[in-house]
């Protein structure tokens, strides 16, 4: 069985590079190489000595050390570097899922989180997200793999202290595997890093990345954290896919992580500027019924007024206002649009001013 078309990515590929206000992306507007090097206080000459030989296929050791330091009680040999989190998820699903297995996840969801399990013959158990993440509903004795995506894409809802307690209680009674998809862990607006489920038990795995949070999606660096034995199988599986990641990407990823605290502060400030600007404007934007600011990360699933087609609304925004958003239909949920807050504040404010002139009737 092959996966269906990737609804989100198909629309992104059409419009992400041309819209002057790109709110369809789920990451920060990407830096140029010069901008990135300036942020890191590096000269372009630092790239000259990088060998273009294959990196170690589990990732260079110093990068794995740096990633391991982001987690409690995780060692570098419990980290596998992958080409983005897409490869990490693809590998884990193939190693953990067999035909007929039950896989639970929070919905609406990033399509790859359920589409690849479906191609492997899994039965998907959807747990609907409304005003919070209903963690307990993900776990029962019949579930082979529970997927906890937080902060949640597309809603932006995060795990509070009460949900974390319920999660730990649920895990104590659960015998299956748990995958924590934690792409936005660096974008916590209260703490340095958001909670991670990595290492809670030997059947808990986490995926992560720097790409969306730091505006470097082209570097394609992601990782898996978890049990050493299964990661060795994952490393072998990876040999059939990308084998290794780009050594230049690894070098830049390492420098970003070594400087992440000072690097991420202005990024968080920029995102919060956009969130606050939208919160003020949303009350007067035609067709918008409700907006909830993200708890973490940089996306929100904005409710449209009753009877408005999400795809029609997204098309009109693009045509009339040169603003790109993703319709809820791309997440197989009608009546919403997903907005990303990773644009520059200047582009974002200009886009909002044009949005105020939208005509849909």
C-alpha cells in the first residue's frame, strides 16, 4: 500500500515560495547562510575545513553529545541523527508497527503521523483535541503505539502540569510503545525547553529537530532518542534510506545547539509579537470565529465562522491579500485554517493590514 497524496505538502509546494506573507509554514522564516553565520559569530571561512566525506551514519559524536544534553538521563549512544524528523518517524514506524496493530494519536494531526502507519496496515485510533490534550485516552492495553505530539500541530496546545502527571500515571499501567514527537521543544514561552517524554521508560522514544524552531529547514537535521538496542536497528534501517546526513548541516546544527539560548530568545520575541498582533486583529477579521494563542511552538488552528469552506477562505486570502495559510481540509478537518507565526514581524503586520480588507461574501 502506498500513501495518499500529502495534502499539506502539496499546497506548501505551490505557494510557500511566492506569497509575500507566508503563514502556511509551520516553522520560522528561514535565515540565509550569511544571517545564520552572523547570528553564530562565525566567518564563512569556518566551512572551508569541513570534510565532504560521509559523516558517521549514526551522526557525528559531538553533535550526539550536545543533543543528549537536552534530555534527562540520556547518553549519546541513545541518539541517532536523521535527515529531518520525517526520516526519524518513517524508520520508527517501520520498526514498531505490524499489520493489525492499533496506533493512537491526537487529531487533527500532521499527516505523516497516521498515513505511514496506515500503509503498514495499522488501525488508527483518533483522540480528538479540543481545549486540552486528552492524554489518558491515548493509552489502553490494546494499543501497540501511542503518539504524543506536543506542542501539538496544528492546534498549538501544549502539555500542562496536570497532563504531564496523567501521562506518567498512564505510562505506569501501559505496556506498549510511546512516541513523543517534540519538534517545537525549543519554543516554550515559560521554560528553556518544554517537557520531554524521552527516557520515561525503555519503550518511550522521542523525535526532535532544530529546523523549524531556528529557521534552518534546509539543513534537514533531526534525531531519535531512545533505547540503544532499537536505535541500532534504526541505524541499520537508515542505511537503506539516506545513510548519512550532510556534514555541513551537522556542523551548523552543532553550532546552533551550542548557542541555542541566546539564538532562540529573539526568535521567541518575534513569534510572540506576531501572536499578540493577531490576537488583537482577529476580532475584526472577516470570517474568523475564534483564536487561541499557541501554548508553545508557532502554529494555531483558527476556527472559521459556520458555513465557510476552509479551502475557499485560504484561496481568497491568497488571491486578495497575498497571504498564504493552510486550510483545515489539508488536516482532514473542515471549518479551520492553520496559521503559522514564524514570519518576520514586518511582513506579518503588513499581511494583517491587507487581511482586514478581505471580502468573502
